[in-house]
C-alpha cells in the first residue's frame, strides 16, 4: 500500500524520488532520531515523552498525524473449526491464562508494530506467555505457518489479507481463513471480520491508526509526501487498499440482498 502511494506521488512529481525501507516499528523510531531518515510511517503517534526527547535532540519537534485506520487481522488454518473469537479468549491465549490449546504466531516477538499493539492494546502492558506465543520471520511466514497448523492463530496487518483484488493476497487467502472477533460496542455483540466498513465504523475491535512522523522543519520532500497522503489522491489509495481513510469522509450505506 505504501508502495502504491510512492508510485503515484512520484508519477505526479517526476523530479521527486523517495527511498523507502521496510523495517520493524522500533527500528523506524531509532532511525528517525539517529540518521538522515526524514519520515517514518508507523501505527502510533509520539508520546509526550518522545516529543520532548526528539525536540531536545533535534531542536525542534517532529510533526505527525494519522492518515488512515488499519487493523490487526487474525487468521487460522483451513482445517480449524475455531473461526470466531472474543477479546477475552484472545487475551487469555496471549497471556497463558486460558486452558485452550491454541498458540499465537506473530511476525517476531519484539520491535514489530503488531507485537507492540498486542502488548499495549490487548494485554494492557502485560507480557506474553512464552509457551503460548511464537515468532515467525515475517507476516508471510505467519500465514504459511498457520496454514499447516490447526492450533495456530496468526496475527497480521489487514493490509496482508484485506484486499481481495490483490492477486498475492488471494493466494494467501487460499491458505488460511480470516477469523471473526466479537464487536463489544454493537447491539447483540455480533462477531465481525476486519472488512473496510467494520474498520471505518470501529465495529472491529482490533483497529489501529496509521501515522506519519515527519522530521523536517522546512518545506521539503517529506512534507510534500505527507500532504499527498492526507489529501484526496492519497486518501483514495488508502480506500482502494481497503483501509479506513482518516482524512476524508466516506459514506457507509446499509443494503439488503434478496
């Protein structure tokens, strides 16, 4: 999805060239302060303490904002019968308080945005149970592992499996099933999947933001790319990737199928 943003931005601005590196979230934050990195795109903004640290180090504060809403999707093998989950059960698997046999699989056990989200937002700062949580090398490896292990639940960003018009994602969806998670703010508390409408309406409970953090105190390339993502063309790319655009309002309409 970020590749798509860059391709369109560079096509509209032929003299611009963005060099992108894809790293675990914690490494992105380290790069922002220690080298020539101008911008990072991550799944959280800065804390007050971080803003102070960056301001003390850089002599000015980075600017940041949310440009889209993302979600953490849960995937299970095609042979699994457990395709609906409550937050209580998810939390119990991660901290080992449930007697269920399921294990959780992440794209690493430290530094990644999905791991950080699970600890901060699902476990509220408590640690994983090392006997119940395992690491794969990447999101694709998570999907591959889950596809051959009926007791595994994979945690991946929805951008890996949310776009049914992406041929690579269609190949992933042949290997695994997307689990539904109980909506705790909905009437009747139904189980919902991380579809775009559920992300935008916050019906799906594992929603997180997508933010840019910009280290420029002048009008430069990073600021131009940030503006591009915030305005119409960038927001439409987020919508086309089946995320929830944060800067444009899109109508969600109810429909009845006969």
